[in-house]
């Protein structure tokens, strides 16, 4: 046994196995937790679990090091051979003994504290509440790539209130049925209705064999999972940006026409909004509301009037 443990390479290999096992446990735990939260990796418990596993690994590594050191001493006593001192024992350890223990402890604690603070700050600013790339599984595998991309259906056909309301709205099953009364894709499924289209029929109560609604059928809402979700403290109005601001959907939502499965393209963080307000110009020339402003701009020789110039950075615009 002593001969086996004497080899540093084997000790290192053993530690690597322990580290790999710990990492696999952490990965499995995080994936299982993420799966239960509709695709999110970070949840309320994942970070805590990872920290506990890291601490457990450090404790295991420490005890293994102590066991190795003890066994090395036993081997050295039995063999009677003097062990060659390592760099730590020859140079580093004597130097450490010359340091003041109190000052050294405070210095190490300060460094660890600063590193921990920076990590925690970055985590809080860029991870907590930020769901960029969030792509949950939906009850129906609706492909924007097919509908908005290949078929070039206007976004406003389904999201019909985007120009008149704060919300862009989720289309009802009746909107889907405008096309899918007739589009069934039976030619691709051996004469059967597409399984995804069948889900619409089951929700709304459509008899695809008789091409009629089922009398007395209890309709069931399609429970879509919301992807883009701002906190309650922030106000956002779709009509203000789409109708007045003339923004394209892709400005915020990314290349939706290329997405088979929709995901959150932008971070939706405050600095992301502010950057846009600072650079986006207002069309004052073609809006009677800004007629006086446009005249003053021409007198002053200005060619660009941004959202920020129009009060777009005032706190009360979005938070009230």
C-alpha cells in the first residue's frame, strides 16, 4: 500500500478522479434543477449547491494531502532514506515564518474578500434576474422560422395589438385556425393531421374529419410560457416604440424570423435600454407633434434629436 501511495502521479490521479466526480455531481444537480425550471441553468438553489460542493471538494483535498504527508513520513522512517526537500520546504516555508501572522492573515482575508466581492457584484449585476438566451419548451412547437421567415407572415398578424397597446398580445387559437382549418400537413404524416396542429384542434375543439367545431366542447387555453418578462418596477409600452418610434421587432427580439425555437435575444437590462435611448433618433420631420421642435432644430443647425434629448433618460419615464 505504501508503494502505491508513494507515487505522486498516482496521488495526483486520485485527486483528479475526486475532482471529476465532484464536478459531475455538480453538473448533474444543476441540469436536473434547470430542467425543472423550464431551461434556466441558474435557479434559487443551484449556486448554493455548487458552492457547497466546492467546499466539500476542498475539505476532501485537504484531508487527502494530510494523509499523503503522513504516509510519506512513515515510508521515510521505514526506508531510512532522507527525502529531498521540496521548493516549498527549502524556500517558501522559511520565508513565510518570517512574516507577521496577524498581518498575513489580514492581507489574505482582504484579498479573498475583494475577489469574492467582485465575483458577487458581477454575479448580481449580470446573472440575477437576467434571462438572456432563455428558451423554454412551449406546449406547441411553433416555428417562427417557418411562419415569419419562410412564409413571411407579418408579425402584426398574430401580435395584433403591438401598435395600439402596451402589450404585443399572444394570438388566440382562433387566429391560428384562420389558416389551420385548411393547413393540416396530412401529406407529411401519412394522411394524419400534424401532431402540433392537432394540439390546436384539441384546445379549441375542432373536428378535423368533419371540418367543423365540436358542439358543447369545453375549450382549453394554450398555456404558452412567457419568455420576455420585465420586472414590475419597469414600464414598457410596445405601441410607443413600434408605432411612434418605428422600431422593428428584431431591434429588441433579434432575428425571430430565423428562430425555430424562440429565445430571449437581448439582455433587457437597464443599460441596454439607455444605450438605445442615447443613440436612437426621433423622426421629428414627419410627426406634427414635433413640428415646433423641428423648426428650432433647423434654426440651431441640429440634424439629430435623440430619445435622451427628449427626456428618455428621466427616471419617471420608465419607473413610476
